[in-house]
C-alpha cells in the first residue's frame, strides 16, 4: 500500500507547467500538473485512456471539436489517441490519471 499527496512539495515554474508522477501502479499512473495562470500544454494525445481532475483553479480544455472550462472538482475523460490541449485560467493543480493497463492498439 502506498500513499501520496497532491498538495505536498508543490513546484510552479515560470516558463511551463510542471508534471510530477505522484503514484504509479501496474494499471495506472497518477500525475500532478501545476500551472501558473496562462500556462498551457499544447495539443497532444495519449496512447491510453485518461481522466483529468481539477484539484485547484480552473483550466480551459479542448479537443478539436469542443472546448470546456473545467473548474475545481470537475473531471473529464478521454479515450486514447484524441488530440487535446489545456490552458490554465488561474493558478491550477490538475490530476492526470493515465490508465496504462488498458492500452488499445
């Protein structure tokens, strides 16, 4: 059994978001992403299903056909290989759950 905290050892960079693996198992990886207001992750995709949760702040989240504002406490899921991007609307902490046990070829 392992424990982890999304609030310990927070690091924010001036130039880009900071990604830290907080917890990893054989089927999932929990990643904390810290953003300063205005920072973004350009369009990218994952080979695995993912779930994003806004722990603090808010982010603008988009796929090619739709955009959503995600506020504190909100979650969104994506199937593999869907292009998406994020931009912090304020100082934010985002939880990224990557379901590595469910890769679709």
